[in-house]
């Protein structure tokens, strides 16, 4: 994790190298990544809870950064998000939380919101009992409008939120596709592309994040199919449901569902079906119906993401090209 990385996300031109977390080339396991990203907890001040699940918490927080400008050391506090857990979290839940967060840790791209640093805070002592385990603080870049899924849903119900235009929604989709394309260039499969795993910043800039704590924050989006693993069933490709096989093609399928979410302002996909029905529903060839506000050409692009076999789907680069051409065509008449 380089100084330019935190500069990009936190708006600091130069940073003290000694206080900066970095991921070393050897940090390939969870422990090494967390150690490399570690910041002392006194550099972080938690402010208010933004999202709360059964055991997970998302805070708006302030991150202390020391910058050197013209040999003058200055202290700055920048807004960030902090993901952490409550006293009710089990060791297994904490382990899954950390594993999900570390999938994208240290990646640098303008359309990604990966973990930029990590810290820890001790639990409060239980009366009459020994000290409880440490709980992690995972630091992410701040985004003005927060979680994209919640923003989309609120935009249809709250008058004080500006209505999103078709071009803005297309621009959001293209930004997310850029992020996925970056991951695919690095041979990384995201595996859980959805609006719930995106952040919306100023000027409606969208960043794709990881799925850490998403199962807890959005429990209705995750279900088990004959095992104890919670998965985003209605966002997954057919082969992912059957074989638990995740590829660039399954990411494209999920990207298609995410584009549908954007068009429908955060509606729930396959809402008339239970999750346990989805395997047979998709095997039958059924796919979601075209939203009334979705042009035919755009719908054809989205439907191409759900073709079987997977080889018939566009690559993420091909999907980006098709969506860009559609957007250019539309804007010519606006």
C-alpha cells in the first residue's frame, strides 16, 4: 500500500512513510496482510454508526494523517468509514469478515473502494470475567452518499434526494464495469458484485468494494442452499449455484443483475421467487422481465450477461464497449 494510494483516496499530497501502512510482496496470507496494513488505534476516532447488523457495524470515522509539506509536519484528520464487529461476533464471523475484506486489500483503482488500513480495539471487559478478544477496525475510503443500494432505494421515496437521470445511472454502471475489468486484468474474481457492495461518492462517483459484513447488513440478499454457506443466490450465475464455480463469466452475470438494480433503483431481483427455487427457475431458462423504463437495446445488453453456456456471455471488456456505445447513442438525442 503506497503513499500515493492513501493520497488518492484521502486527499493528502504527501505522507510520512513511517506512519503509512503498506502491503509487502510477501503478504499473501490473512495475518501478514492485516499486519502490513496496521495503524495504531489512536489515529482513528469513531464518530457515528452508519449501518448496523446483528453483529457488524459501519462507522463514519476520522483518520489522523501526518503530512510533510516543505519540511513542515502537519496533522490532518480525514473522513473514512470503519467496518468492525460488536461484542456478539463469534470467532468464525470475525474470520469471514477479515477474509472478505482482504480479497481486495491494497488494490488501487479509481473505481474500487478497498480496505486502506486496519487497526484494532479491545472489547470492554465483562464483569467478573477475563478480557474478551480484540475486535478489528478495517478502514475504507469515505463516500458522501454511502451505500449505493440504500441510496437507490431512498431516491425513490425521499423528496430531498435528487432524482437520478438515465445518463447518471449508465455512468454508474460503466464505472462499476471499469472496476470489475481492473480486477479481471489482475486475474481476480470478485464473486459478489451487487449494489450493496458499492459506495457512492460526490458527483455520483461509484466505487466497487468488497463484501465484508454484507451478509450481516443485507441478510435478505443471502441464503443457504442445502449447506451452511450464505451466498447471494439471486445474483449468482447458474453454474455458480450448481458447481460453486466462480469465473470471469459468473462476475459478468452478477454485473448484469447489478445493472438491473441500477435501472430499477434498487429493487430486489427475482422478488417473486424464493431462493430455494432459483436453481430450477434458471435451469428452465427463465430470466427477469424487462423493466418498463428500460430501452430494448439496453435490455438486450443486460440479457446477454445471463446466457448459457457461459461462453456465450460477453467479457467484461465487451460489456463495457456495448454499454458505452449505447450511452453515446442515447446522449445524441438528449
